[in-house]
């Protein structure tokens, strides 16, 4: 479960929010990305989500492919190359 809302079809309480979250969870599911069996929450955060190891591995690989300068971050040019590669939209 990602979201919990109190709603009412009779009074239309939070009805638009329910439709929004249902659409969002269907079109952009996060459960394949997070391992919710680890309910460890950092003190400064209220999130109890840990990325799955496979997702971490994939993100590291993507970073290594596009980090041509071998720095600890992507430069503007590297980020622009990544965005063009993914969805043909240049970085602004």
C-alpha cells in the first residue's frame, strides 16, 4: 500500500484524490523498485523504503555508462547526453 486516504462517495470527500492516486499507482508502480520488507526508517525521514539490490545495481551501471569524466557526479553535458538517450529531450 502506498497511500491511505479517508474518502466518501456519498459526500465526494477526497474522491478526486482517490482517482489520482489510483491512476498514479497503476501507471507508475513503485513496488518493483522498493523492498518494503526492510522497515528501517532513517531518523530524518518518514520513508521506510529501501531500493531493491537489482535496482541499485542497474542505477550504478547507468551512472558508470554516462559518467565519462569518472567523477562522483554527472556533469551538465553527461546529464544532457543521458536525457537525449532516454527520451530525446535535451537538458535545460
